[in-house]
C-alpha cells in the first residue's frame, strides 16, 4: 500500500508558540511505583505523582492513556484514570501472558475478569478506551514462551470484538506471527471493523519500514516514543509513518523508552528551542537527592512527549511541530473516541456522532501533511489541518441566491424551449458536471465548492416539468377520492417508499450522480452494521436508551434498503437478528421485560416503534407469518399500547400536552403513527386504528407549531434536526399510506419557512449552535429539507441539502426529486433576519460557497418557552472567517446533571451550570449575575439586499452591508438601558459589535474562543493554526480593561447542587472587557487578516450612535 509521506514545507521553521501545542500521551505506565517514590523496591523520595501531572500539564499534555499490562495493573490503571480524569487500557502484556494459566481459577477465569473489568468501565471519565497492552514479544521469551504468548494474544482479540474497542498493541521481533494472528482473527483489513473491531495502534514501534507499511495497510495506527528513535534506521522508519496514522507517547515510566544523549534523536533535540526544552525536559535530580517539584533523573515522564513531536517534525524539515502535534491529536481523539477533550466551540463534529457519508468515496478527505500551494491569480492558498486543499477566491468572493423559485417547465434563459429539450439538457448536465461540491471539509464537514462559473448549470433553483424516466419519478396510482387515516394502500411498502418508487429507483440511480453516491454509501454503511453484533442495551440515566433506539432504527433502515435493492435474504436475516435483540429475545438481555423500550423516556419508545414499523413494512413480503406476529406483538407490547396509555391516560405522556411544540411531540407521535400504519389491517387488537385517531390531531396541534412565523424552530438549531425528521417521517408515511398528509403540510402555514432557518443558521464552518445540541443523531439527518422541498415546491431546499455530508441515507433516496435543477445560491440573499419575538436572530455573511467566508450570527429572543433547551444568552453571537470559527458556542451541559431540565424559571438549577449561565455566552454580564428569564427584547435590522448570481465566484459590490440591533434592556436586572448592534463593514470584510449600556453594577463583555490570544493595550491578536484575527477597541471608553479568563464558573457563583461538578472547557479562552458601573458606548472591531490585505485596507469607522445606524452611516 502506498504510504503518504510528509511533504516538505517551503517556509523554514521559526519560533514556536508552545501554548498552541496540545498532546495526548497514549502510553503511560503510571501504575509503576516509581511515581510514588519507590525505586527498585526501596523508598527513595516522597510521592510526587501530582507534581508529575502538573509538569505534564505545563508541557501541553491535555490527557493520557494509562497502560494496563495485567489484570491487576489494568484495575489499578482504571482507579488512577477515574481519580484524575484520564483514560486506561485493559489487557495483558505478552511478557505477562503466563498469568492466564497461573490464575487461581484458570485461564478462563482470567479472561472473564478482564471482560468484567472492561464491561464495568465503558462510560464516563476514567473509562476503558482500548484492549491491551497485548501482542507478542519474542525479545523476552524468558517471561513467556512463544506458544503461551500467541495463545493469549488471540483470546484478548475477542474482547476488542465484543466491546468494539480499539487495540493497544505490542510487537517486538515477532512481526510474522503478530500479523498472521491478527489476520486469522479478522483484523487484516480496516483494523478489524468487519468483525466488530475498531482498529488500534501498534505502540512504541521499533520495526522495519516494510512491517510498518503492512500494519498501516491493515488499518492500524503507529505510535512512537524514545524507543522508536534510537538509531538512524529507526528514524527512517518513523519518517515513513503516514500523518493520518501517527500517534505520540513517552512510555512513561519506562526509562528505556526515554530520549537520551546516546540516541540518534539527540541531534534533533539539540536544536529544541529553550522555551520547549524547559517544559519537555526540565532539570532533574537523582532519586535519593530528590527535591519536590523537580523531575526525577532516569524516570521517563509524560511531559517529554512534546520532544517526540519535535523530532518527528525535524524528520520532515519545514513541517512545524504544531502540525505534527495536531495530526497526532486528531488521530488519537478519533481512534479512541475522546471527543469530550475537544470543546471546539461552534464546530459541527460529526465523523463519530453521525456516520452517514462515511462510505461515500465522492467525499474524499485528506490525511497527509499538506504542503503550501503555489499562489495563483485571485486564488488564496489556504490550508487547514486535515482538510482538503481548498481553491478559494480571495476575500471579496461571495455567493448568494433567491428563495422560493417554483416549479416551472423552463427557466428565464430557456423559456422558448420545449419541456423535453429542457429535460434532455438537464440529464446531460448531470452526467457532465456530476455533483457540485467537489469534496467535504474534514474538519467541519462542510461541502467544498469549485471556484468556477458555469452559467449553464448554476442557474436559478427550479423543478423541471418532465415525465422523462431518466429524470423523474413516475406518478403514484394510489389516489383515494376520500382519504382516511385508517384506509391504506393495498400494496407494500406503504411507508415513505411505495413499490412504484422502488421499481423506478435503479434507473434513476444510473442517471443521477447524487442518488448513485448515496446508494453506494448506504450499501457501505449497511455492510459495516451487518458485521457488528446487535446493538448493546445501555440505560444512560435520565437520557434512557435513546441512542440504542436510534441506532437500531439506523440499522433497520439500511438492512431493509439493501435487501430491497438486491433480494439478498441475508440482509433480512440480519435485520431479524436486530429486531429479536431489541425485543429481548437475543443472546444478551435488552432491558426489563415489563418496559423494554423505556416508555418513561418516551422518545426511546417512539424511535424504536418507528424502527419496527419500517422493518415490518419494508420487508413485509419476506417475513413469515410467525415473524410478522412476533413483530406485531413486540411493537404493540412495548410501543403502541404504551402510546395509547400516554395519549388517553397521560401515562408518561407529558409530551402530548397542549403547547409542547418541540421535537418530543414530533418524534413520539411519528413513531406511534408509523407503527400503527405499518400493522393496520393485520392488527386484531384495534390499537393501531385507535392510535391514528389520536396521534394525528395531537401532532397537528403541537408538532406542526414548533415552527414560528419566521421559520425558526422552537428549541435550538440542533433540535431542529430531531423535530423535522419526526415531522417529515410522519407526514411522508401518511401521504404514502393513506394518500393524504392529513393536514400536516398546511396546518401551520409557515412550516415551509423552516428550511430557511436551517440554511441560514449554518455558517461557513458550522451551525450557530446556541443552547443544547442534543444527543447523538444516528438515524436523524437534515433530509427533511428534501421532503419539504418537494411538498412545499421550494427547490432551493433540495439543492442545498443534497450537497451536505448527512444526505446519504435511505430517506434521501425517496424524498429527493431528481427533476431539481440549478444552484441553491443563485439569487439567495446573503442576509436574513428572523424577527419573531420568541427567537429574534440575524444571519449575515459574505458567501454561501466560500469556506473562508465571513459569517456573523447574533440572537436576542425570549429566554423561556424553548422546551428547556436554551441558554441565558440574549446578545450572543458567533463569527466565522478564514475557514475558522473565532467566536463560538460551548453547547450542551451534562444532561444527567441534577436539575439540568428542572425548569426555565429564574431560580432553576439549570442556570447554575457554566454552559447555561450568562457568563458562558458571548454577551455582556452585569454584576456577575445571570440574565432575566422574563426578557422581552426588541430588534431592528437593515441589509443592502446583496444576492449572488450563478457563479461560485462573486465580488462583493461596493456598499454591500447589513446590520442588526437588539434592545436587551429587559434581559438584565441592574441595567437602565442596553442595546447591542452587530454590523458588517468594509464590503463584508470586517465586523463591528457596538454596545450602548447604562448599568448600576460592574460590566463585563465576554467572548469564547479556541484561539491563542495575546493582549496589547486595547488590541487582542487571535491565532488559530495559520490564521489570525485582530480585535480592536476603537474609541475605548475610560476604564475599559481588555483581558482573558478561563471558561470556568466565577468564584461568586452560587454553589452547584450537592455532588455535582461543572464540565471542563479545555482549549477555550474567554476574552473579557471590564468596565465599572456607568454609561458607555463600547465598540469592538473584528479584523480577519485576509490574504492580500494590508493594514491600510482595513477601516476604522467613526462612532455612530445605534439610533443613527443606517445602510450608509458607516461609509
């Protein structure tokens, strides 16, 4: 397999800012007594464990994985990990594999004890993240023979399969047997994912280059430490490690893995900058002369992991140590699923939380260290870690378009052509152009568009009026004259995808690049799910089994889809296995027999009911009579009967109460509706028919009204996904099964606008993700956009959603209208203001297709009535520029925290947690107090109305601007007046935020950022990667102090509930501006350092009172 070699950068390495370096040491032996002062069995000094950790922290080590080398050591590693919030592995080192046979109850008992240790420590801080250290070590056969090592290496691989954990592997002088065993046990490709494995890392690698290449080809990562850098041959092998497979470790304590003056790596360490040397290799003293606070001589410590990164960077001259560290960090977080270490504020992290798109080769992601590209005319050479090279237009390139283009037989440019000619032209365009986006940005999962002009294809959004079978669905012959919820079509399937669509689908796939790509992804995901064991039951406290339910639903959709496309009954068998498991009839228990689907948290019941409905309906023709009876019984017993009780007796049915206009109502009613429709006609209990008389009216009264009159969703940007998915599934099922939407499409005349909410709340990097982000999405996507697009006749929505990473799943195959044509951005306004009093937010940008674009969003709105998912955040804002989010959101707190969902009253315990408090938002805090939940802000706005034409290349016209002003006085207790204005200036190159406030207590302006921040007077310089943003305080009021703070609770905050701790926010800095009580106008100017712009190109506008802001007030 070809190896991705790290490319040389053109610029020479310069000074290193160590504050930007972060590490996870993946291999630390912290169970060794040397960290407690014991050396060779004798006490040489006091326990300095905590001081050792402090040194590591000072060196940028954010976390560590403690190696478990035996049963007892694994248990001890977990104890340490849980105490200090680290991670651990569980397994048996090959040199200790004789412990299996010598264990008091035999080898099976030893394996069982390892199994139990893993099973009891899979969640939360201090959890197990890998099986190991296991493998083979033929250098030390005096501890255990080859046969013993091989025997117990194999048995440990079964644990990785069972618990879907990565492997932490050891191989010394045993490569041939090592890879043979891995291959025999199913780990020969993709790290064993086909047998339930999750890849792994071969740590402390000292093998040959061809061995390295074989392991990489098998899907494994490679970790290096001092052992990997002893000789020049070692260094040549280390140099060949692909950047996408690299991890870093010290092997602490192991002194033989430290980096010493006799190693080949020393020549690189000789030029280690002094600022790094003092933290990576601090001065040390002998154990017997130890002084507390000093490093112990001869003891390898985690603080030295940065030295490993330094040597790796020097092996590729010109590649920065920052880039090496970033790649190692990314690889480690992804493999070991350590997402909680990344509070990447505003980032839409999806690679693990939503698997859709993972199998689609169209969306390629770069994995190498990317070399700078030669600059071209009008092109920037922006490069971001792990992101495909983007050929983007320099600042000033913008994109836009108009909403609501309706179905037509032609567009303005082709009105004289007949429909057949238009259809033929559209079909040819699909074939020649393919998908518009050329890849997906691997950091934020945003589509990357080519910088090009194609006026023949990038036209106004429309649906082409045609019956061409290569381009359009046939019509549905099921058209009842008097549709009734309980009178359903006679053929199957009846839910979402009727038989006529299945018949037409293969031909459409052959002629549509989007359908073809999604189909391939669905097959790939289905194959991955098929190889896994059934979903393992896990009760996640008050959050129930919602992840389980959505994962079952995700799998059932994929299995059923692939069966119907192939007629391969092995998919039916695998689907049956999943259903049997979720019904409690599998090999492992699945919840209590009285309530397996956890109706106390009825979302779980709703989603599981939907899963069983899909399986029953889509595979109806291949189920046996006995299987159908079992599915119906389970669906009624654990789903529909409990739904009937919820809707008629109120048992666990609060979600059905009048005014519950959020995702709960949509999801629960949908699951019950799909379940009832699926078994209607076969159900002899009458429950299905009775339910349909309850769920539809309830959803019409509640779910349909989760959208306000401006299109905003009642809860948050992320909960929009759950709600609209439930709404679309329910409405689509009613339409295909009964021939009518039963009022769901038009009961709320403004529901069609919620696609605009989703489109505009998406920035250049990620969502304006205020409030709670919700649980894992699994089967939940934004494909409701396609359903709404067709049924509300808004082609824009489909054109937008089809480019997104989450489009590739079964619903898209049937909700997508292939007659859609044009570019979503053609004519779309760059700005949109949502003014309903419950939300009140603004979206302003410089482009819809430039990943480097400027994007600013800000909000006011009410602080109650959002299903207890909001924050105390009037005035909150986010800023994107240069492919980076500079001001962002912290997102959800811990849903299991005491009182987190208690209420949205002023004294709610929810408002005790930092991420929900006013201090956790990008707004002003007065008197160190929370905002007033009774806030009733007012807003006004203005825009130049700038739109884009058909090209992705767009020059912002002179005078193009937008602004938004919110009167936030009512959101505060100690304020006489407060208004915040947000404005784009200098043709959308800069952002001005202006606050006018009179307060009787101290004022603090706050903004959360992932950037490194340096302060000089009234200027802050923010740096992320290679990009910079300068923040200035023009006309700074007397007494204003610009500074930084940690993203933690204030010392004056009221105490958390007993036993509770707040979440950490690592990597987040709060920029603050402090003012004493008084009256002020505070201006903050944000200047992204765009390529090609000099300091003289930035504007510093004159101060203009908010009451005097107009479209021309700032030049």
